[in-house]
């Protein structure tokens, strides 16, 4: 297969540009390599744009928090973004402190912080947050079951079973969660 590529020759001004035609033979291997390189370029650009969009989201949420525009909603979204993006986990630390000081007994905020600690494998902090939630909302089966899961992840099977049973007593739909083996 023959291809013709046209380049513009370098000249001292745009009006003096002249096309240069270069003829070359293209093999199947050249086509495959060109396709792979094009694909790699698009994946790289896509990843870059995706990361840029996350950073833009993060900056927007930080601005909303600092300017008190829907502070609670922005804090929850920021914690979720930082929980799900490993590269952004450290960004959440100062905002966890703000959230705890501004909304000390808010259920949604504290659940968001609990998930942040749980996903980040900080099980001591997760258990502390689960205890705080449980003391404020002892009849909420989601909170009780979250406490069971935290004990399970800490290999505290007896406590995990106890809180799982408490969650089942509050809401029978938790009975289908037989992942914790009774001892």
C-alpha cells in the first residue's frame, strides 16, 4: 500500500510555505503499530482528562466548603470522592476534622467518615467512629450491622456475631447475611 503524506516546509513566513509530498510504503505491521500507538495515546489522554476532572471536582468541593455553600453536602461528596480515589485519600484528612467539628452528631457525615476509615483499612478509627454512631443511633440496623462488619474485619468474631444478631433483631432483612460463621 502506498501512502502520500504532505508536510508544510519550513519557511521564513506563512505565505512562503510550500507542500512537500513524501511517498512511502506501508506494511501491515506499520498499520498495526500505528493503531496501537494511537490507542495508547487515546488511553493516556483519557486517563489524564479523567484525573484532571477529579482534581477539578475536588477543587470545586473545597471551594464550596470554604465558602459555606451547601457545606454539609460538599463535605459528604468530598469524603466520598477521597474514599473512592486512592490518590486523593490524604486530601480528606483536614476535611474530616472540619466535618467532625461542624457536624459532630450528624448521621450522614459520620457514616461518610466511617466508610472513609473502613475502605482505607484504618480499622481502629473505623471502630471508634462505629462506636460513636452506635451510641447516637443504637436502634439503626445499618449502624449496628456496620459495627458487626468492623468487628469482623478486626477478626473479633464473637463481637461480630453479637452485633449481626442485634441488627437482625432490629431488621429481619439482615438475616440473609450469613457471612459471619457462628462460633
